[in-house]
């Protein structure tokens, strides 16, 4: 899973802070190094560095520049010589006071250091250095008395500060670019994607690598564009189907209407005079008008089923009894046409909610087609089976079959297996209506056909699956 935006920002800010911290530490070390390099380690501040046998020749210039002084003590810890501006009134030290100079100097107002040495006469003396704390901070002290050190210090400090800000802004730029690559770039692709969608290009898909939230947006965008693309294609297909339907409808209506018109004109003009021919002509006119009425009725029924607000009511129905009643109704027709009729229906009740009137029409359309288009001796098998989730109605025959190239389009309006059969009393909408009815029930209808076999299966969901 990709990191979330919050985690990415936290991670980047932590890295940013660590880099800034490391930069500060490195620059501090660089500052210290440059100070030591430019100023050098201040010499002659400790007693051990300045002590000499001829104590009056001791170099105390550096010590005095920091407000300190040098005291020379004899063997009895008496001050016998002072060099520099002494700021206290001590003239001798007890052993305790002398020891405190080394182990308890935190309470003293000055830093001190001591070094013993031998005089020319062989006596042991002590060189004691004292520097006031307020004038010597840490290792260096800067005052009006050491302007050279002050100048060098601030010069190096300014250079370090400039270097710090340069590194700081480079760091900011690099992290801005990093965040831009992870967030701004995908957002830019999203904007372009939405612009293409707005212009009607629904085939646009996004493909970028980003954090969790932006990947979610990408998935949602691709799902949206996929659905819009599907809707647009279905819309175009629907328009094409409607256009084709209008062409087919005009063709199917024109033929019987032209025939009726011709026969009526013949009757009006007295071309047909014999009573037997008149009666035959009237029967032809009646049959053609019946075809027109059937076609009109089917078109009206199909238009109602295609509406989303179609009043569709269902009631719990025993499908075993439903199929039995339908078989009884068609049994004599199968016998008269010399069909071999077989069926398999469960003895128990199989109850699901259906619209009996509409479902009757869907199943009867399939059975009627079997009777209409197959020859005598055809075996027809009707069965009702169920599983845990669905109920299946199978209608199988070993008749002429349906060509493979028509299997996918067989449920479209005005599609006929034999295009020459336009005057057989069928509207060409039976299977289309059956498909819409089954789909209104939340089910599905499919065809498995090959030479010598046609198998229609209606799948209807049980209540727990609806």
C-alpha cells in the first residue's frame, strides 16, 4: 500500500529537520575550526605556559588583556610578586584556600591555574594565574581590548551564516521538488484527465505512481471514466439499435400495408368479382391487419418494458405449478405437430417472487418459437431445476438450431434466423421482449446453440439473492 499524504509530509519534514540539524552541527564545527585556524589557540593563559625561573620576566600580556594577573608565591604561600592589575586584596593563602583554587573554583569569581617552579637559588615557588570569569567566556573573550579577535570572529560568523542560508534554501528547493514530484505532478495529470472527460473523451485513463490518497483518486477516476465510456458506447449502440429498429419496423409495416392497400383497391375497382375470391381476399386482408396489430402491440409492450418507471409487481409463485400449467396449455399443440414432448419438474414447491403474466409471456415466446420453426419429429425438453441461489427454466430442442454468428444478436429487436420469414405472423420482437421481462426479474436469459440443438436457459434469482 502506498504511503498516505500525512505520512509522506511527516517523513519529509523529519528528513528536512534532520538535514537542517546536521547542517547546523557541521557549520558549528566549521566555525570552531575556522576560529582556531584564524585566531589560533590562545597561548600564555595558563600558569604552566608562562612560568619561568626569572619570574619577573614572565610574559603576562595576553593574561592582562583579559583583565587577569599573575601572582608569585613562595614556599609559605605568601605573595611575593604580582604582575598585572590585581583585583583582590589577598596577600597570602592558607593550605585550604590554596587547595580550593583547584577543586572548588566554581564559587570563585575567576579562573585560576598554578604551576610550581624552582628559582635560581633552588627554592620552590608557585606561579598563580587569575582571570575574571566575566571577561573570559568559555575559551575566548571579546571586548574593546581585543578588537582583532572580534573582527575575525564576526567575519567568520557572517561567512558561516551565508553558507547556512545557501544550504537552507538548497534544501528547501530540493524538498519542494520532491513533494512536487509526488503530489503536484499527479494532480496535474488529474486536471488534464478531467479536462478530457469534460470534452467528451471518456476513454482517458490515468496511470501514475503516487501516495495512497492520490492512488485512490486515480482508481476512482479510472472507474468513473470507464463507466462513462461504457454508458457512451451503450448510448451509441442504443441509438444505432433504434435507427435499425425504425428501418426494420418501416419494412415490416410497409409489406402488409402495401398488400392490404392493393387488395382493397382491387375490391373497390371491381377487379375481384367472384365471391370465393372476395372471401379469400378478405381473409388475406384480415391476416395482414392482424400482423400489423400484433407488431404494434409488441412494440408498445417493448417500449413499456424499457422504461425505468414501468409498474412491475411480483407475487410469490410456485414455479413447479407454473410450468405444469404452461405445459398443459401447449401439450395438444405439440401432439398435433407430431413433436416428442418431454419435461422434468420437481414434485416439491419451488416458490419465488415473479410477475406471472409477464413471465408467462417470456416462456411462451420461447416455446412458440420451437413450435413455429421446427419440423415434425422434433424432441422438445422443458425442465425446472434449482440450486442454492437460483431457479432455472430450460427449453431444449433438437431442431434446426441457430447459426453461431447470430447467437449474440438473437435477442436484438427484429432479428430473425430466417430473414425471409417476415410474413409468418411473428413480429421479430418475441425474444427481445422475453429478455427484457427476465431482466426485470433480476435474472438472465442465454442461448447455447449448435447444429441440431437449441438450448434456452432462463435464470431467476431466489429472494435472498435479489
